[in-house]
């Protein structure tokens, strides 16, 4: 007897688990030919709140890890993506209507991009920190620190490369993320989440919502426990409204004015976007202490 193919259920990724939307809503995802590919979860405001709670709970563990350890974990993501290469290529061919060669090129570039940012984790302090020249008996230095919880509106220009190019610099800096995947093509994003779940990434560090960015992003922009926004995937008046909403809670906002070329050399703009600079002053020199001196 011919067997039926086991259809995949595309769920959300929140707190290291794969729940359905609390609303019970789903929507249909079609390929470039109009053929039904999957039913994806349509995330709600409550799902967004749950994702922020999970991201906040995972922040202490992730930001507190050593930069070297974070780099190891990010490199593990590259290993898992490499293992899923055939599946990702097939999904991109179906969802985007590109040739297998083009899909393989995108997957390879995405894996390389993950490795690129994995190598940055233990170099951020050296590149973005400094020893400051001051007038007085003090030693002053500045060091980068994570901003906190970052909400990302994924760019939908292609399936995988923009997504990892937005997410990985956020993680490399020690932040946690709530990602709103592309509405029209969430299957690759959910597959990335499945790779994350087996990549030693602590629960809550990455949370993925599928559905409508127009519905979810306003709540994330106004959420008091979200510290930063990447609005690359939002344009026009919608972006302006989100920036206004973010200003009420003094969020960091990364909203590039030019259309990003994710195939180009990444540079450091996205690494800098969600890093804070902490400056420390420490006294130096001889200080009298009960008949002795401290240096």
C-alpha cells in the first residue's frame, strides 16, 4: 500500500519549545506557483508577550557567558545548518522558485555568515573598547555591553541569508532576540529555529514568531521590556510609526535608510547597533592607608 507523507506542522519557537499560537490561528503558505506548501502558525499579541518574557529570562545566561563560549555556540549553529543543507536548499527552491544552484549558493553564504559572526564574539571588546586618556590619577576604559532584548522584523528579500545576517550580530553581542519571520516565506525560518534548538543555544535566547509583522511589531515596539528594534524588514509609513512608538520607551532602533545588500561584506554596523558602551574609572597611584600605600 502507498503510504501518506507525514506533513510537517510549522509552529512558533518560544523559550526553547515549539508551541502553537495561543490563539489557535494558522495561515496558508504557498510557493511561487501558488501550490500550498504548509500551514503556519499566525502569532498573536499574547505570543509576542510570551516571546519577550522568554527572551528576558534567557538574557542573564547568554550575556553572562564568556565571549569564547558564545562563539562556540554560534559555530554550532553553522554545523547544524550545514547538516540541514539539503532540506534548506529544497525549501528555498520551492518557496522562492529559484534554481537548485542559486539555493545552494544562498545556503552556503548563510552558513559562512554564521561562522563570520561566531568569530566576532571574543573580539568585540578589543575592537569596540578602548583605554581612555584622562587628566588625573585615574585609569579609564570603555567596554561594549549587550543592549538586552532585541525585536527583529525579518527582511523578506530572500529566504535565509537576510535572516541570519540580522540575527547573528544580535546574538554575537550577547543580546537575546524575538524574530518576526517573513509572512510569505516562514518555512525556512522555522527550519532555522529547529537548527537552533539542537545547537546548544540556551532556551529563550532566540524566539521566532510567524505571522503578520504589521500585527505583531507595534506591540513589540511599544513593549517596555524590549530594548532594541531592527526594522530592516519594515518600510514606509509603518517603519515611521514603529520608530515613534519605540521612542516612548527609549529603544535603540536600527533602521537602515538604504536597501541592504546582504551578499556584501557584512561590516560592523549591525554589531554596533545593539551594543552599549560602559565606561569605568578607577583610581591609580599611591593612596595612604593607615601607614601604608596601595597602588
